């Protein structure tokens, strides 16, 4: 693994998946002797999609029941 001219490092996908490091995850970097330690910050605990759901909550304008919406998305008559 190499550091780019901009100081960037690519974290391997298996490591990202195992640790839940999704795009926009907040991390901190700590010096540990002659190495560094990358940690998720408290803000990073947010699960995938939570931010989107929070932004969309209360924005529905359709006067439909949940069952009607589900039927519509499934293509049912």
C-alpha cells in the first residue's frame, strides 16, 4: 500500500466492510508509537441510510395508506 502525493491511502474493501467504514464515515487518526491507528468517531456509529431517513421523515405528501403505497410500488392494481 502506498501513500499518494496528496497523502491519501486506500483502505482495502474487506477491511472497510468488516469495520463498517462506509463513505462519509467520520474517523480519527491517532499516533501509536511509530505507527498510526484509524478509529471510527462516535458520530460514525450512524447506520447506512439513517441520515437519509432522518432528512425525509415527515415529507410525504401522498394521502395514501402504507398498504396502498406498497401495492403501488409492487405494480399491483
